[in-house]
C-alpha cells in the first residue's frame, strides 16, 4: 500500500482508526443482463486492484480484534462476501489471491452442495421464460409480457420485491413451484460445495457463518432463529475442524431484518464479531456484533474512490444504525 494513499489521512492508525468493510455477493465470469448489480470478473479486478493499493486489507475477524485493541493500521479495510456462491471460489478468489488479499466469506450452510437460494430460482426461471405472456398471478406475482431483457428485469425485480417479506416457508414453496414450472432441476451448481468451502479456507480466506437457510431473522420464532444461527456455526465447525468466529445477518438492516434478540443469540452462539448492512465505518466504539458494511457500485473507479472517502467521513460523523441487544 503506498504511503501517499489519501485514505491514510482519512483513516489514521490506532485509537482513531476507521474500518471500511466492503460487501459483495457474487462475481460473475461475464456481465449478466439479469443481474446488472453484480460485478463481473473484469470489474471486480479493477475494484480489488484499487482497494489493495489504497487500503490495508485484512480478514474481518483480525481487523475487529485490532480495532478493539486500538491497534488497527491506517486505511484499514475488509472485503466480505455473503451467501456462499460457487463463483466466490471460481472467479473471485483467484483475483483476490493475485492481489494478495484475504477476504471473509459468509456461508449459508443449507445451500451448500447443490442448493439454490429462492431469489436465484426466480432469476433462473425468468431467464428460461419464453417470449410472450408469463402468468404468475397464481403466486401473487402478477402477469408479464416477456419480449426483451428489460421486461425480464422488470418482472424479476417486481417478483423479488413481492416475495421478499413473505414467511420463509411460504416463499420457499412458491419459488419451488415457480422453478418446477420453468423446468429447473432441484440440484444447482450456483452454490459452493463443502470441498469448495475448505479450499477457500486453505487459500487463507476467512470463513464465517450466515445462518443455514438465510431467513429474515426478525420474521422467525426464537427457536428457529437460535437454530439458524447456532446450527450454521456448528455445521461449519464440523466441516472446518474449528468454529467460525464471525457472522453476518441475512439482508442485515438493523431493526428491519434483525432485532436485539438476534444479536443476543449471535453472542450466545459464540461469535465474537458480526456484520450488518448498515452503511458507515466501524470505529473503536462500534458494536462488535453490528459492524456496518457498504460497497460503492460505481463502475468508474474515480467515483468509487470518492464514495469510499465520503463513507469514511460521513460514517464517523453520523451514528451508525444498530439495535439494542436484548439480555
């Protein structure tokens, strides 16, 4: 990392350190019109090259430990991935390795070895949909005229918005029916395998938990929330030979997607660090089980840099959203 990095001045070492935590989900081999928000390999390489040159990049667990101790280096940052997609290993990990970056991967264990997340079922069903009328009104998702990429994107966004707040069991049943009607097989290659999780670990990457089935924790019972949080840690401990210390809340908006109950359950499960999706930067005064994360989606690296700087400045000046832990 060059000494002239402006981020060293915005985020000094020691007690006044400010930790930027970047969040990603997928890195696609090539651009996908149905997933315009997901970076492809070339775009991700530009991002990693910039971050590696301008920041001191650390795995989240190590960064949080140094942050608590007042020993974080200047311009510290973490790169994190949610969910556990196969392209994290196949596409993202080689790019990270080329730039000497160790990232943190939060895995939803229930989808490993052939699973598929409900939102991906919708995306892949719409990818297969023939041109013409698409009637999903029986699922409460409306009717669509599919005649180009834009109409597929519109149908996808509307359907995901409709299904997202549903009770997880009902949502899964609907998306399973959608996938079956579209001819999707139950087995998917979208997610990591257990050997893939181990390979990421063996590359020096940090593995964290992200529940088993990616529920909106606020929407489930105490028992289900405890099982999802603790079960994901126990499963990863069996696979890895050691229990993960870091966790990420599914969706992750404080108060909307998780509550103080869930923070308490994360602590009781044995995690030291957890990440939300509240925007901002982490400081020594941050709640270590509700660390903020963000990612600028700007395609131009100059605008990406400006948004990184703005997040550091504004994230310190504005209170990062958290929820009160319930004892």
